[in-house]
């Protein structure tokens, strides 16, 4: 690994933004070498005041209609994150910028309440977040996600949460109340049980052992919890499916899913650079296997295939996952949401006991 490798960060480069006509370069026609603008970039926060907070999904790959993302960009620094590409719409890079320049929507709780008060709103599950992690490190200080959960509880609207940060247990008081009314599902995202690999893939997330503790805490508190083994990367973590499924099931996880790695747009060069620096002995093999998952190409936007893959490697992953789920979870599943408890004006009905 190179001596200038940025520990604690996922992306080691800032690829060009395809929407920009001009780009920063380190070479000049006169032979002048321009040094890096930031050798060890620190996190910067930018505040946005959107008019709406719910995003609408129409992809058949994703089982929810609405999602809410209080943060754009993510300090977790997961090298594989599909959300990196969305940072380019803000004029930033999918590389280091994504994990060091975080856009915060401070008015998210107020906008969500406004949505629930709309006369046409009907109770339906909302994904928190769906893009970047709502419990990323900044949440410890800003507490926007906690305020959002209070709104879900106030109006008794179902919410599905996915995170890879142990900070979620801070909000067990709200999650427990939501769970009592069948209004919440929590999924913990896991990539690897091998800590050396986990640190490289997602440098600022909770450790594997900590995630197992979170699953156990949530389960013991009565909060329905599942796991997402994601992404599965052939040649790196695909051999871990059975052991991960056994460990999470033993701690109370009642559901599981998975996705395979997908590297659209500028995510591809970010990931390839990371792969070559960390695993030079097998980088080309892993790269070719990722391409094999997606019909021989890296940039795969085909609905259906982009999440689960296709071909022999994808079939092998699917078979291992199904066998592991059946063996360790049987027919267990998360309870259905109760869509009948929604409080239109955020007040308890006087006749509810």
C-alpha cells in the first residue's frame, strides 16, 4: 500500500465531476506540479433548506415508495456506496468529497410533519434513509434523525430504518414505542465479519462485533430487526454468507436480504483505485468477477440485474444465501406494519385505550 494512503477514509481519489467543463489537475503544460489541495481533508458541513423532504421511488428493485434522507454524503466512507454518484448533482465529486463534504437538511423533521398533515397523505411505510446513512457520525451531534423519529411516533406512521452505525441504540426509547404498535422495522447492514476487511470497505462504521450487539439489543427491546449482507463482492466477502447468517440469527435477527456490488458512473474508478491499492494480488480477478455479475460490464443500470447480478457467480451467491437463510432463520420474518394507527392530526384519539 502506498505511504500516502489516507487511513480512515474510503476513497483515495476525487474523480472528475462529469457535469463540470473544467477540472482541477496536477499537471500543467508548463511543467508546474500542483500539490494536492487537501492532503488530509476534514469534514465540512453545508446546510440546505429544501421545500420537500420525501423522495419518491419507482424502481422495481426497491420495495418502498417513499424515502427521507436528512444527510447527503456520508462520513462512513464506504468505498462501494452507490449513493456516491448522487454527490455529483451538487457539483461535488463521488470520491473524497462524498465523505468529507456533507449536506445537512436541518428542517427535515418539520417538512415530514408538514407532509403528514397534508389532506391527501395516507399511511404508508417510509424508508429512513435509502441513500446515505441517517445514523452517520454527524447525527450524534445534530440529532436530526432522532427528531424525525419523533414525528413518525407522533403521527403513528410506519418507518423502515437501515443503518450500519451503533448510534441507533441511542433512540431505543422511540423505537420501542414504535415497535409496540408494529410501526418500525430496522435493518443492520453488514459487509464482513473480518475486521481487517471491514475497516477498508467502510472505515467509519461500527465494528462487526458491535453490529452484532446492536442486533441483540434491538431484538431484546422488542424491535423487529433484520440484516442486509451488502454488498456481496466476489473474491472479497462472498465466502462469509453462512457464518454471518448464523451469527445474526443467534442474536435475534428475523429477516435477511442481500445485494451484490454495483459500480455505476464515477464509483467505478474510485473503487478500482481502492482495490488496486489494497489488494494488488487479486485486484484484476475481483474486477473481472464484478463485471461477470453485470453482463460483462461495470456500469450496470438494468433493473433487476443491478442489485442481484446475473450469471454463474450470481447464482452461486443466491444459492448460498437461500440455504443459509433457511438453515438459520427458517420461516421467520418481520411482522407486518399496522397502517390503521395513523393519527391524522398527530393527536391520540380520546377513545383509544
